[in-house]
C-alpha cells in the first residue's frame, strides 16, 4: 500500500516538473491562463486515475475475507450481507455473490460471538 502511494506521489511530482520545464524553460516567464488550465487538468486527471487504481488494488474479496477470518465462503458472504445492511460497508458486484471491502472495514466484519445473544 505504501509503495502504491509513493508511486503515485512520484508520478505526480514528475508530471509537475515536466509541466514547469515545458511552460517556463528558462525558469521565468508568462504563461497563458488556457495553458495553465490544460496542464492542471491533465495533472488532476492523472492523479485521479492513479488514486483510483491504488484504491482498487487494496479491496478485499469475500474469498480473502473468509481466509482472514477463518470461516468458509458461505459464512463470509453472510457476514458481508449482514454488515452491509447494518453498517453500509462493502460493495456487491452486480449479478454475483462477490463482495468487495476496504481493509479498514475489517473490524466491522468480525463474526459475532457464537450462540444466542444474552437477554438484557
């Protein structure tokens, strides 16, 4: 995860330096608003794509969830559905039984204690 973040940061810094070098090669000068707008738009689009790709690479599947929690896939899918309903976490891929979760959702996905709940 840290590697992806660092790769994104390096890519953005390289793009910014490339833009500066092409806009003001002598170190100083006047740049039109339209040129700046185009450069900033290009850099922001690149940042969005890099960030989106990095976020997708961190998602956990129900298979990975099952392995991490030591449960079978059926139980992992049950947990996914119930926690999505209860906490609004996770995303179900349409038309499948596959769920995706962020690593920070793990604490909410832990199975409850076995047995009946204690009556108050």
